[in-house]
C-alpha cells in the first residue's frame, strides 16, 4: 500500500473520531435495542451500532448513503483506526509530553468554541423581528442588475474582427468560441462566462454588456486578457426584493448580526471584570 493510500485511510479514521450521541443517522432509524448491538470487536474494545450511527450523523445525507453502499470499507476503516489507537496506547504514545501539550491545546480550543457558542448564540427569531430588519435594510436585499454573458477572447483586434464577421454570417457563437477563443476556461463551454452583477465586470466589458441587445454579438472590446467579442444571453433588471422571497436570506443575515453583537458584548463584559496588561514593547 502506497503512502498516499495510507494517509487517506488515516485521515478518514481520525475524522470519524469517537461517538457522538447527538448525531445519530436518521436513515435507518434503528430501535434503542438495535443501537446496543455490537458491530465491531477489536481485542477487548467493542463498537456498537449506536456509536457508528452517531459518527455517520456528522455527514450530509448524500455522504451517508455512499458510506452505506461501501459499508465494508467503512467498517474496515474503523477497525484499522482502533488497531492503530490501541497499539499507540500500548506504546504509551498518549503519555508523551508532546501529545499531552497537543491535547491541552485542543481542549482549550474546544472549550472556547463551546463557550462562545453558548454565550453568543442567538435566541429564536420571530417573523416580526425579521420583517422589521428587512424593512430597515431593504437596500441590502435588493436584487441587483445582472447580465449573463458568453465571450470569445482573441489575441489581436484583427482576429476579433474576423470572429465578428463570421458571427454576422450566421455561424453559431458557441461554435466560433470553441474554434477561435484563446481563453481555455470558457472555450469548451462555447464561451459561456456565467452571470455577473453590475460592478463585477471590467469597465470596458460592463459598458457594453449592459447596453448590448440580447443575442447580438458585440464589436471587439479591448480588455486586460485580450480582445473580446461578447454576447448577452440574459439580462435581469434591478428590483426591490419581496420579504417572502428573501426571508431565509434575511434570517441568516439577522442571525449572524446578532451572534456578532452577542460576541462583542460577551468580550466587553469579560474585559471589564478582568485585569489585563499587554506589554507590546516586549513583543519584538
């Protein structure tokens, strides 16, 4: 087995870690009695179905499905992890000063994260709170003007005019892009660039893109990556957002704002009640 394969397996083993009762998978919904069944035995150590389901619960549903389809490989990874751990403990690697320092650092980080999560966590929000926040910040959720483009990038202005001439004769834009464009990132897709809001494009492109009729190829445009010929596939006008359409976005922004406010308030309270000295001059 090569080293890459070894480290891949080891990474998977370490990622699964120990049991986490809150993360039980909801796919099979086993009974409490089933959860107590022993699935793996490695020497004296036993791993139950409940512990395995808890570990699976840390993953997205699609990932859990893939794991179950390859359950033999997954269970073998757990066996290997347990074998490695038991041997490491037998050799007292867990007692080494370096490991103890790393455990202390990890414990410190986890304790801080959990404290901040509890102290800065937000309370449940009501529709009224969200609606008031939306009304006070409507511009933040306003739909921006955007344009979806395809382009052909060429080295010289002469090459660009040749491409325009071919397009005006009726050759499909995607065909010309695949054959002529020097921009590898979009050439295979027929030159499709994607969608950009106003302000995101290079000025020379934007000046044309938001005025050019949909479907019509532009004249050559000089840009930082070469001479470009563009075609507008779709244009969306700016518009005020409706609360019901962006409600979940409002909830995310509002919750993040509250978490930030709670975190800052928590730090202020802690600092006000503490004696803090910082000797900046000693840090060279």
